[in-house]
C-alpha cells in the first residue's frame, strides 16, 4: 500500500511539472532497502507512463511551445547519458548526499525566488 501512496504522490507532483522524483526517490530510499541507484532507476521507469499521462493533459490545454522542444530534448538526451554513466559508477552514499544537496538548493531557491 505504501508503494501505491508513493506512486500517487509522485504522480501528482509529476503532473504539476515539478518532478515526481523529488517525492519518489527519497521515499524509496527511506522506506525500502533499495540503493540510491536502484531508486533512481525505478524513478526513471515510473516516469515514462506518468509523463505520458501528464503530456496528454498539457497538450490538450495547449501548454507546450514546440519551438523550444527540439533543443531541450537533444540536450536532455546527452545529459541523461552522461549523468547515468556518472551515477552508476559513483558510490551510492555519495550519490545520495549529492542528491540531497541538490534537493536542498532547489528548495531554498523556491523559497526565495521572486515572481
């Protein structure tokens, strides 16, 4: 049941465009015996259908500016290849710390940014 709740909360956050991994990855780390790499891998698999569902809604609402999409996808694919290579070759405890620091900085930024 707790995995369903993690998925549900992660799906809500993903649908909002914030990134469900901010909920799913820490939940998997704290409440399951998974390593950081395994949690991140699961997050990536879960992201596919969740992102597709959110994409349908955003497409129907005309929230997508296609002139920006090509370069972002291209950069994202290259970044994902490099990032995943680094993640699978890094010690799990270090990766967990770097992920936590990243979430901390994102949280601070969201608290102090101006509209």
